[in-house]
């Protein structure tokens, strides 16, 4: 399956502003890429790439005063399979967990698992450990949180989502992660592109946040907002929560004036030359216009 992915972001800065960007496909996904997945800028500017502490592929720029457009556009070859589902996946005892998963058992800025521990055990303590318990947590978050862009705010934590019962995709992920950690299940935050292939269309393209949970010796994707296996989930970043992996972190004021994201399936019979030619044409879709922000996640 061939999926065209990319974004166009327009920002306006009152003065030159250093920024950190987390906008590349994750190097661990190892998908075949046609074209270039690098970030490009208009007007042209220096873009330095680096790997962060979680292995995410990031970049550093200094956006000039005035308007700047950041964009990327490429085609990835995906296996076309939905998220892996394994009802029999078991939960490991803490003493048996790999050392590199232990950091995802503790509370973090947006995931106050310590404050939610009593609630988590009251809600899910009688569920069978393993996949059934994680699925029960995902079901509960999906059924008890109302999605809406108007409910998002950069300071909203898992406890806020629990109390208010509203949020955007990152809020669903944060509450789910906090409840899993409270049940001694390693869970981490992830985000990237999510297509609507094989699912009811969600409208304008967007980035999406979800979670990854460690069961039976490996990490599995769980998406409590959609709560069903999806096709075309293309990872960009991972971390403890959104604080670790904001797509734009600016060291100064700026205005985000335009955001457009695309994740479109294209004809798999196209040759590589035809795909390159396709990448020379504009994408379809509506733009999402957002307001001022410091960190976008």
C-alpha cells in the first residue's frame, strides 16, 4: 500500500526565533520512502537534524522574522495491515520487565498515574491482567471522554481529562497511559500520521496521538480515541507524554497561521517515476487554522 504523507505549516515570528521540530517519520519504522521525508522551508534556512533521548528524529532551526512555511511531502510503502491485536498477550511482573521499559511505569508531567492509582484499581482491579485489562482501560476512556478540538489546551493533564470528561486525541492518550501505569503496565505516548483508510473519514487531515503498551515482550499500539485497529498508522515520535515530543517547541513568541496535513492512499500500480511526478502536484484537502501556541503536540 502506498500512502502520500506530508504537512504544510505556516508561522509568523516577530523576530528571529530558535525552534525545535519533531516532524519526521520515526527512524524505527523502516518503511520504504519514495521522495524525501526531510523538512523544507520557504524562505530557505538552515535545518540541523539530531536524535533526541528517545531516538526520535528531530531538527533545529532559527525561523526568521516574518512569515515562514515549513513543509514535507513523500510517499511511504505500508503493509496495509491494521494495528496488531493479540488478546492472549500477557502482562509481565515488574521484576521480569526489561530495564528500558521501567521508566514508563512512573508518573510524568501530563500522566499523573500516582494520583489515579486508587481510581484505576477500583475500575479495573477485577479485570484479567494482560490484553483484556488494557482493552478494558481503552474502552473506558473511549466511552467516558468526549472528543472535540474546542476541548484542547496545552496545560491539560490526565487528571483534568478524568475530571472534565473531554479532550483531543492527546488527552485520550494521556488518560489511558496514566491508568495503565497505575496498573503496573508500561505505557508510553506516541504520535504521527493516521490515515482514514478502511475507516469512517474523520474530515480534514491531521496528526494524531495514541499510546503504546508493553505486553508479552513487545510494544503494541492502543488508540483510545478511535478504539479500533487502524490501517496506515505512521509513527513520528515517542516519549513519556506530549511534553517530550511537541512537534514545535519555540524559544520565543510566534503565531501558527496555517496547518495542513495529508495521509492519502495512492494507486499502488504507479511506478516509482510516476510517484515522483505525483509529488510535483499539490495535495487536496482543507487547512486547519489554529491560534497562537508555544509547543504544538
